[in-house]
């Protein structure tokens, strides 16, 4: 069996992590969830994740700062931004910095799974979404 | 890949550069040739569609506001439908004014300056150079007025664009190269969010075109398959109008839920036509 995809999920709203973790578990991801960006960044310093999914607006540190940190430490890691404050300028800024994808909340868990699958493909470790059992 | 929308103060220049860019990028073209398809799809005289893109509503020109809005909405719906396919250079359809907030759409404004050969225009029309200059100035003024009336946007305002090129200083080939280089920036690449925004606008445009066929005072927003329609009606007609909107909009492919918000319209209280 291939190695599971290591995913860090960061959102200061606890419900987001609680809702998305099971959805990503179903496609064989190993997910660690965080509500504090400081704690998430500390974990990123310890471990190379394949994918980091982060909210943008958070108290101690914003999602783009988390992205900068990830890029400096682990350039291979794909970063996906999820936000309830999506605007064209922010989307362009994030894209220009090098994020993998950007999605506006609310979204269906399957929308995120599709993005994760594309990120996995880009990392050379494709996952098969047809195996999902809901 | 991205979408490039080119607009200019000269239709000729717009088309020349769009063609160069389409060839260089191997992109599809989306220009005024689609008006025949719009006319066929919505059963409208193609001449009326062209007129709607050039003139503001006027009873004297046989273009009442209600029809004008409907014609424009049909063009918008068709343009959005085609933009969903991506890798497109679009021009000549005023898409720069109604395709808004989509990060993978790069908008370019070309200032023709000396690129417009006044002498040639004067010769073609059999008028003096001075008269040709005045004609062009009037045309520009008219089109600015059109953009403000149709979309409440001044198309001559450079802040509406991602890239503005003055063809008095940059030759057309260089301009096309500049455009093809700029669209390669990561910020103009599609992402899940921008694709979703575009499909929401496309669905809203489709509903808008359907409703404006028989109604006025319609604004439509879409999110996924849910549609919100804002309208005006008198107390007397409110219920009937909501039912009609729900029926028409709910019939459109891709719509699963319709919500209607009605503001009171005192003016229609006294009229027979509910819409």
C-alpha cells in the first residue's frame, strides 16, 4: 500500500477541521488539524507535509504568512487557501505568491477532495477519487 | 489557461491585435461573429443586437430600454457560456464591462492614438480630415456614454484594466507580445475560486436573459445552482411576479433553487402590465 498523503489543515473555526478531516480521510489522507496558526507553524517546522490547507483570516498570523513559512521550509509542499473573504485581488495575490489553489467558503467537501487530488497528481503521488465510500 | 479581453477606442485595432494574440497563444477567438448565434438562439434580429452594442436606448431609434436591456443580456449570456471553455481572446462584445471580478480574465485596453488613420477614414467616407477627426471624437464620446448607461462603468477609465497599451508608442506586434507575456503571470491563471465565480456569473446571465425577455427591473445573482432574483413590483402584482420568476428561472438548466426578493414599485401600481 502506498504512503498516505500527509495533510495539515489549519482553520481557526473548529467546525471546518471537524467537517473536512473525515472527508479527506476517505481518500487516504493522513490529516492533522490545527486551529492556531502558531501551533500549525511549529508543527510545520517539525514535519514536511505534502499539502497544507489554510484559512486566510486568522488572529495571530494570516494564511499568506503561513504560506511564506511553508515555502521557505518545504518548497515541495502544496498550499491550498480556503477563505470566506474571497475577492479577486486576494486571489491574484495568493496565486502570484505561488499557492497551489484558492477556494471560497462555503464549499462541498468533494470540492476540496478534487483539489487535493490535483495536488497529489502534481506531487507525483496520484490518488483515486473513485474509491471514496460516502 | 486564461482569458484575454481586449477593448480599444478603435474596432479595427481591437481586431488586429486580438487576432495576433490568438495566433501567438493558439487561443480561440470570441468576437462579434457570435452575434448571429445569439440572434438564432434567442430569436432576435441580428441587426438589433449590433445596434444594442452601439446605441443607448431611445424610442426615436426604435430601441426602447426594455428591449435594449434584453438584447444586451442575451449577448452576455452567450459570451459567458463561451468563456467557460477557457483559452479565449475576446473582443468587440463589450465583455470588458460585464465580465468582472474574475481573476483569470486579463483585461487589456488599447489606445489607438495615431493608429487610427484619420486620412484613410476621411477618404473612405468622402469627408475632410477635420470632419473625420470630429466624427471619431463623437464616436468616442458616444461609446463612453454607452458604457456608463449600460454598465455604469466608464470604459475609458484605465483603472478598469489590467494592462493599457498606447499604440502611438508601441507597435501592434510588440503590443501583442506584451499581452501574451503578461497573461503568463501566475495571477492570471485559473483557480477553483475564479472558475466558480465565472460559472456563477454565467448561470446568472442565463437566468437574466430569460427573465428580461418578458420583465423589467431584474437583477440576478447565482451561487452554485441557487439563484437570487431581485426585482420590483406593486403589492398587487407581487405574488404573481414571484411565481412567474420562479417558473421561468427554475426551468433553466443548472438551476435548482430560486429565491425572489421584491421591492415595492409604486409606479407600476397604476399600470396594467405586471412586469
